[in-house]
């Protein structure tokens, strides 16, 4: 079985071995130099690694110390190779550090360290970043933030938004999605998928895993990925190796927020991605989103898809007529939720949004189980 050669931290010159053998045989430098008829200064340079052992000297050492000439030549060869490898490694390390010092301005370094995406070794980290961002060289990172998908974050007036962090989160989700294999996607299964997901949300047992597995069964990848600082992202939807994919942050860890974000991204898939395999939709939390994007046709359609999929418009309109001016009526919301077969926390979330009141007391649990 062949084993991979390990690169030593330092290259061992055969002069070091020679010094040990001289000590074992109680030879001084003067004694050995006289014995093999070379200058003491030459022998001293060999011991200090400043002069190499050649074939003639190897034969002399064989006679003087009883160690084969082949051994000394092999030791010299190994030293030369190790030295060359170490120098090459050091050169690669220096080049990697130089590249990293420029590239890190375009990478969410703290977030990637926390998520253990990067290790701190620039040689490995540069390669990992190339894989995540799908670039040949890291110089391309500087131009990515001005692409149409991310440029809107640069002009954002929201102080808690950082284009580098948002882009880094999206790229990590896309990278993870690329490693997931799911069946072929068929957009004609939309209604059945919605029904299956509603049933999972209603029971609210092992919800995150069941939703992820259900989407995978239908050919949709779902990645849960925590966010970093200044990354107020709720979700993203895109194509991944021939399948639609969704990334979610679970930012609030509430069932109503999870359900709406999930169906919002599904809205992008069924309304927009089925006709455009290059589109990408990045959705921030409402208070951090620019009005121009919130009011775009695509966002309004995705919002409507989410609302109507969770609670049919005709059912909501009827319930809304009798909606009190506060959202304290848990009994009414629970009765309506039972009627439309949806979890009551989703009804309450819709009521809170309609009344713009999210702080009133309720006995309805919003936990994701």
C-alpha cells in the first residue's frame, strides 16, 4: 500500500546526521577531517548545512564510518527535495496571504468563521471561497456586488444592511444547495404540494424536518442557514443544478413567519422561476426592504401567493368583515383556523399584520415544534 509523503516542517541536512555519527564514534572535526583528507573548514560547513555531500565524500564517509555511500547520497537527495518542497509551500503561502488580504474585503469573514466555512489558512480558504462563489480567481469578487442581484443593497438607506454579508449568505446557501440531490421538479404538482405543506403546518410536529423532506420529495431543495450580522434576510429562491431551491434563515423562529416566508419563496418558484432559470430573489425582512423592491410585481405576486395558499382569499375576506379592532379574540381566531384547517398561529399572524399590532397578549402558541 502506498502512503502519501508528508512534508516535514524543516529539511534535515545530512550534515546533522554526520555530526551525530561523529559524536557516537568519538571523532572530533579535526580527527575526521584528517582521516578523510579534507579541510576542517569544509567539514565544518557540511556539518552546519552550508555545503552538500557529493559522491566522492560519500565514499570517504563509507570507509571512515562504515555507513554506505548510498545512505549519504539518499540523505542529501531527501534534503534537497524537502528544501525545494518547503520553499514552494512557503511561496504558495505568501501568495495566498497576499490574495486573501485583498479578497477578505468582499467576504463575510466573521460569519464564515462562525459557520466553520473557513479555517484561517489562506491556502485552503482561498480555494473554499472560489468554490462557494463559483469564481476562477478571487479578483472577480469585487465585481459581484455590483451585479443586479446585489446592487440594490449598495444603494439601500437601511443602516442594518450589508451587501457583503447578504451576498456571502446567499452564496453559502447556493453552495450547500449544489450538494443536495432531489428528484425532478414538476410545477404541475403545485396544488398537491401546498396541501401537503398545510397539513404539516397544521400538525406542527417535527415541522422543519418534515417540510424540508416534503419539498425534497417534490424536487425542491430547502436549505436552513443562520444569518450573520447586518444580514436581515428572510429567504432566497433560485435554480440549483436543474432544480428550484429555497434558502431560509428562520430569523424569528416563529411558525407564522416561517410559513409565510416558505410560501413566499414558493410563490417566486411557481410564478417566476418556472419561466426563468437564471432569476434569483433575495427577500429581506420588511422594515429593511426598499419600497421599490417591496412594490415590484414579483414581490406582490409572491406575497399574494403566500397569503392565498395559507388562507384562501374568499375565506379571509369573510373573516375580515367581523375582525375586531384588536387581536385579542383568540377564540374567534382558533375557530376560524379550525374551519380553514390551518394552524391558529398563522391566522393570528395574518390578523396582527392586518391590524399592525404584534404585541397584544395571546394564548396561541407560535412555537415551531
